[in-house]
C-alpha cells in the first residue's frame, strides 16, 4: 500500500458520507432538528445537531438502525453546485429543510455566510425510493468529496453522545455531538470494535481504581495522583529493580528538594524559557521567591559543582527518582499519562568528550535491559539530530558531530534499529527518544536521552584534565521512561492489570475456606513472606503444623479473612488479577498442602504440597 | 543534689564574676574599650565590648592569660550601693572609667538611665595589689550577685569572638562579644572542653560535608538539603529497614503529592491554624491556589475516605516517607536539625476505639525495635495528657480517658518508663513524645505519636460497625523519629560518622596497592556485591583467579583506583570512616587473600582468605 494520507483516502470520504447519512436518519427520526456541521475525523465521524428534545443512548441505537436501512436504498450521492449565493440560500431554505421549517436552516445559513465570495458553493444530494414507494431524500451544504452512493455505508456504528458548542465557542449554544464510525468491510468494523473493547478493558484509569492502584481527589486537585497501597508497592517494586540496575552500572543515587530559590532557575535559564510550564511561584515580597521544581537537572549540577573534579572522577552519574511538577492545562490532563506531578526515572551523567560514546551506550544498554525485564518487546528508537541549515544551535560543530555520531554508533554497536529525525534535536544537543508499542499496537512516547552542551556552559562546570587545565564536561540528561506514572500507566494497559509475577503488588492470595483455616493460612503466609507476621488478623485460630518448605525472597501475600463464601472469595480475588490463589481447608491444614489456582488460562492446578508450590513460583522470580 | 535552678547556683554567680574579671583584663590590655553588658549564660558568660581597635583570637588568649593572673590576686569582690542617681553617675564617670576617659562610660550611662527610679543602684568593686605593688581595680555597674573573691576564677576558658548589636537592635552599633566559660574545678573545665571537642568532632554539619553525606547550596536556598550519593545511600538503607519493619507490622505504603489545592487544607483546618508555617501559596488568580504540603495527614485521610469501610477493614495503616515543607525563619535553620524541607517517617492509623490500645502498643513496640537496631539505647518517653482544668479540648471525655489510659497502658505492658506531662496534649488528643539521649548525653527531641479525634470529625470519616451503623474511627498520627533528616543528623553525631556496619554507605573499601591490582580488587568487589559490575574502572587489568567465598546480601564496596601511594590511600579512606579496608597486592591476588584493617581500635587484622573475611562480616549484618 502506498502511504496515502488518510485525508485523501476512500475511507475518509466514506466516513464523510456516513456523517450525512446519520444526519438524514436524524431528520427523519427527530423532525425539527437543526443541523450544524458533520465532518469525518480520525477514527470515524461526528455531526453537531441542535435537537428539539434531549436524546439518549437508546435514540442512538434507533438512528444507527435507520442509517442501515437508508444505506440499503443505495441512494446515489450527487454534487450540486449553486449558481450563486442567492441560489444557495434558496436550496438551503427549500430543499435542505425538508419541509421541517425554515428555522431548521439556522446554522447552515451561518455557514453559507462564512463562505468567501467567489468560492464555489456546493451541496451533496442523496435520494431514493423505499419499498413503500416513498421518496427519501437528504441534501446538505458541503464541500465534499463523498462516495458515489449510500450502499457501502452499511458497516457503521454510532459510538457516543457529547456536548459541543456551536463554532467551538463557549458563548454559543451547546449542541449535541453524535460520534460514529464506519468501515469498508464488516471485518474491519468488527476488528475495530474489538480493539476498542480491549482498550477499554485495559484502560489504566479504570483498572487503577478497580485494582486499587491509585486515585485522584477533587480536594487534592487535578493531575495529582495519590498512590494507594497496591500502586505504591508496584511503584516501589519497579523503582527497586531500576535502582539495582543503576547501581550495577555505577550510578550514584542522590536526593534533592522539590523546591528551590528562583535564583537556581534563573541560573539554569528555565525561568526565561520554561516559565509557562511552571506552577505559580511562591513569592514572599520581603524575602525570597521559591519555585516548585519542574526539572531535577539544576540540582544535580549544583552537586557536581560543589567540589573540584579531576578527569579521573568522571563520569559522574547522579540518579534520582525525582518528583517534579509541571503546570499542565487541566483540560490536557489524562489519567497517569499526563499529570501535573510525576516522578522521573531521572539521571544526569557528567562525562568527558572521550567518554561520550561509552556512556551513551551504557544508557541505551540499561534502557534495553529494563525494557526486557518489563516484558516490553516492541519499540522504536528515534535519534533527533541538528538541522544543518539552521543556526539556532549552541555548542561547537565538532561537539555536535561527536555526539550525533556517538548516539548512532551506540545504537549500532548494540544492534538497535533507529530512525533519524533531522532537525528534531534540542537547541542544546542531539537526543534519542523511545517509543514503545503496546499489546494493542498503540505507540507510547516514553522518555528521552539528551546530550547537553548548554547547561555545563551556563553553570561553568569544569574538571581538571590530565593536562592540569580546566575542561568543560558534557551533560547527558536521561529519563528513558519519562516517569513512573507514565510507565505504570503503560504497564497497566499492556498487561490489562495482570502484571507479571515479579511486579504484582500481591503475588499470592491465600483463601481460607472457613475462619478455622485462618491460622493455617497465616502459617503459609509466614513461610512465603520469609518472616513471621507481627499482626494477627481476626478470626478463629487453630493449632496447625508448621508447613515445610522455605524461600529466599519475600513473596507478597494477602489473606482473605472476610466472611464471604468460598465462591465469592474466589470471584473477588480473581478480579484483583493475582497471579496465584491458594485455597486452604481442613485437609490442607492436615497434610500441608494448598489448592492452587493460577491466573488466566492455566486455571486450577489442583492440590500440591506447599514446598512444591514454592518450587514452582521460584521459577518466576 | 537538690534540683536548684542554675540561675540560683554558685556556678552561675562564679560565671558572672568571671565576666567582670574578663572585663577587667580587657580594660588593662585594651585601654579605651567601652564596656556594655556582661551576663552569665547557660554554658558560661559573655561581655559585649566596644573595642578601640578590632581584636583577634590571639588577643583572646592574652586576655585569658591576664584573667588567670588577676584571679590569683584573690581580690575581694564587694557590693557598693550608690546613694542616689547622681552618686551612681559620679561612680561611673570617676571610678568605672579607671581614668581611661569619660567616653568609655557611654553604655554604662545608658544602662543607668534604664534603671527605674526607686530601685537600688549597685556596683561591684574588686581590687588588690600585685607583686609589683601596683593597685589593680575594676568596678562595674551591676545587680549581682557575685562570689566573694576572684580566687576561684582560675578555671576559665575564653571561647570565641562574635558580633552583637547594642541592646540587640540592628540599628545600633555592632559591638564585639567575647564568649567564655568558667567552672569551679579544673576537672569540670577539662571535662567540658573535652565534651566540646567531642561534640565538634561529631558535628553532623561538618561530618556531612567531610563524609560527603549532604550539602546545602546558596542557589537552592537555605534549609533545603541536597543528599549526596553517600548520604542518599545511608538514607535509603535506613528507609528500607523501616519499610520492612512496617510491612511486617501490617502497614501499607502509600505515596502522595507534595502539593494540593488550597481546598484540602481548608477542609483540614491547617490554613486557619498553621498558615504561618506554610510556604507562600502558589496563586493563580484565574484558576486555583496550590499549597506546598506542610503535612501528609489530609492526603491519607482522602485515601481513607475514598471507599466505604467496614469495621473488619480496620485498622487501616498508611505509611509514607512523606516529604513536607515548612517555612521556618532562616535564622532558625540548623544543619539537618531544623530544615525547611524534610521527609517524615510518617504513618496514619485509622482505628476503632476497641483497637486503640493494641494499635498504640504496636506503634510503641515498633519504635523500640527501631531504636534498638539503630543502636540508640537511652531515651525518655513523655506522655502529654489533658489539663483537666481547661476546656480547650475537642472530643468526648470518655474518648480522652480511653486514649490517655491506652497510651499509658501500652507503655506499661511493654515495660517502658514514661513521665506524664499534664496539659501537654494537643487540643485534639493526647500524645507520646520520644526524647533520645546521645553518646554525649545530649537530648534530642524526636517525633511524636498523637491521638486525634478532630480530623476524623472534620472530614466526617466513617466505618460501618458490626451494628450496620456508621461509626467514627480514631486517627493516630505517628512519626516517631520526626524526619529522616533529623534522625540521620542524630545518628551522625551519635556515631561521629563511624556508622554501624549495616548502615554504612560504603561498608568495605578495597585498596589495590598498584594499578595492576585493580583487576583483583574488582573480582573481590564482585563477590562482595553479589553481582558482576558492568562498569570498568580505569587502570591496568590483570588476569586473576576468581576468589572463593560467596555472600547472600549485597555488600556496598568502593575501590580506590586513584594513583596515590598506599599510605595516602589508607589515610584518605580512614578519614571516610569505612568499617573495613581491604588492602590487596601481588601476593593477595595469587593466594586469594586480603589485608584487612578494621575501623577504630581493632585496627590491622592482618591477611586472611576472602572467605574468612566474608564469614567475619556476615556476623555484623
């Protein structure tokens, strides 16, 4: 297939025609409706309509039904050009209104007025005769283009009802927007609806709530997530894994405040260039002004600059899970994907020019190792380079050459495919972006690795070279996943909440069949956790034999000591998507066994000795 | 000894007399000095003096010398009462000036003016004759009391020179303040000076810099510590330990933002009662106002309130290492002990009344377990109860009785001595404070455990009881150590930077004798760390035999691959107070041994097989 733009495709025209067909159905079912505009959009089409009475999802179904009936009439769709503005007005008032009253032409007349003089004024007219011999017709002021007849418009689905202001202006009347989609084949429509269903099931906002991962609070404010216990454990587990990987690669952890004096961000240039993304300043007229930090870099730079560095001290690699705040528009916030407060998987590497290649390679290698462990197999790597024709860049040409070459070479040596995006570099250096493809083949722009010649210059950073003279280090900014919030949003959707064993907030749920089995459940929990619990859940305790088996790592367990029936307990815990459920009753307590249910297709694995279960899960660690 | 107040003690009088003696020495050595005031203070005395020329530490030594000489003259100190204000003025101008000019009486005349009419006006006069037969005399306007003669003033030490404004007003002239101390015996003075020396060696601000634990930056602003790599590791190690202890005790970790809408703190009442400790608000006139969080509680409350709770769900225990910000006066900031941004070891427990005792006991038990692990053996526990005569308290009497009893009973059941401080409760509930005594027997007020009936009421928190009716939970605030900053400040001073093995940021320093031993050093590091390093330090690499021995836990190591001599390397690393240094050379590389030097008195432990060393340190984990 050629890379034809969507806007020029047959599908685009088809969806445009589907919008007209929907409008026809509406005029038939809801006479007196005033039509506004009805364009095709990315995944379908919409029409903004001023209905004489409010409509519901039930009406939506009826409209869809009517559309399918109309499609079958195979009405030809013909373009009609008005002779002049007067003629167009006549068509609108006489034909388009379909005898439902001139007031229904309100918005179309406004649209007509907006057409510049001299431009052609066109209408699309579709008409046919139904089985009962009645004429069915619809004509609409429209630039087109459209498909030739209504027959291909059978694979349509009306999706939702929303509000929309006429001309997008809140001062105008609010209209009703009907969203729909249409495809060329039944299979494509089915596939798309399946995709939507899957995407809905995986929506991290819904799963976040259902699995008790995180929440938002009106009192705390929009875009500021609160991590509930299970989310906090998930976050900590991923952080711990990242920390270990970083320590192995010679990163040094640091911790810096969430605020700084305005002076710091004046020195970095952020105030001058980034103020619109910053929260309002904390100003004390008599004292100093503080700023909620939007970026960690200036803090790490202050640390680097706090002592004299020798060429032998480099590279210096400061890593911080740094929580930063950016004043995004509230309308742009979206679950964990676009928030106002988030924790970056941040690091800054201060390197000598001769270390740039190796260090960049190290960063990319680490990123790949992390992706692998997270189970994210598909991704794109994009290298943003200078636009050779522009002069907006700071730093010497040979430095740019060095760093662009280093980034590409690092990818090549690690066998990573990359695409080059010329002109996509920042003014202060080239970069590498990571785009991950999830299980539904949607792309997620993650974080970035960025070479920076600017900040070392602004802060006059130095190291003493082998020649005993001061040299300027190069700074690498590195947050390959952007933020924990985004990463966990992605992982939640990727796994539809059924996280791999190692990162599951609760790895094993223990379900005592009755209260008298709680004691045995606790004994199992102790073995799996690797330590005796110091808290006793309520419920009848029985004598129990300590089960055999032991484990090195701590397994995160929960005990469901609720007074529900076993069936209800299993349903509740299955919804929580725990990797394993252990069901324990009288016989298990006697024999030291557990009834194992694995998540997903594996299902019921039957009864086994606890030691056997431990052996099994050890493989997943 | 009776608990006589210091202000009524002999020592207090002695120090007052020492201040006069210092002034006498000054008038002899620096004629023309204008004396202002010279009171005794907590650990000694001072005198504010307007010197005719700036003085130095060298002068301080000479003044001290002169004081000792004068003390030996055993001059009697006599009180003289002026007949009236005129008489007093005459004494000041004629006697006190010692013939050095009337202008030297400037401040004394002002002091005289400030004495209310009718009050007695007294002077203290000391005079004697030295070996040369010269009269030596000093007379000063003073309320007294003083000791009887100068002889006991031999055990004096002048400490430091500082600036101080006349009458403490910055608009007045800046005078020179000389600080000194005096004791009744030589031994007491010696002991005190030893204490000061020890305290100085342990000063966490100095050690923090020397051991690269943390720093401050003028650009970031006062009271906002930046944790350098070693400090960050120390902090993380202590956090991890605390987290584990909390998980074992059924705490759930949570993570909340550092800011919230003003609405949240209006709901909590903090805006109304705590605004002076908050940073300036982030105000957006068109949108909403955000506040940098001074406390975590309202966030945890929002989480509790986000879902319906049953009596079986309680207690809910939310733990967070929550970073909060308080707008302390910059003059009040002190190293890590008083900062503007700090991370609380915070938790909030939502409990039923019938759970209060057990939960409070759990909190105290956890606190004691943590103290033990941290090696802090001496502490005081203070229970703050209601003042029965006041009516400022919220909540029902029976609740107060219940909780005060629960706190005391919890301590008693755990065998902990406590003192009751009547009237020391907050208006919303009784509390328990922890005061730790360090190695120098200084007391550190740490955090608090607080019962709260107020916030559950304000936020209308509920749980459904066994009776199917809504009930109000009790809230326990709990930050037993107050903050990580304060805790690590204390630990740094307690251990003078020589942290116990388990918490040392670097536990083992490996010192290759020459570059050719770096390879062997790395092999040892790999065994101790439990994983191969992915970063290669520079230096010549040699073939080496993999040393035997293995270890379960990760040991934090450093390799000193600098080009210094072995002697210099040992000195540098010893200053860093690492628990163990391993010195490795040719023979070690061949035989798989290490030369072990333990920190402190143990010193050189000689050469041993690596496996033997591992066996040794395993005991310390």
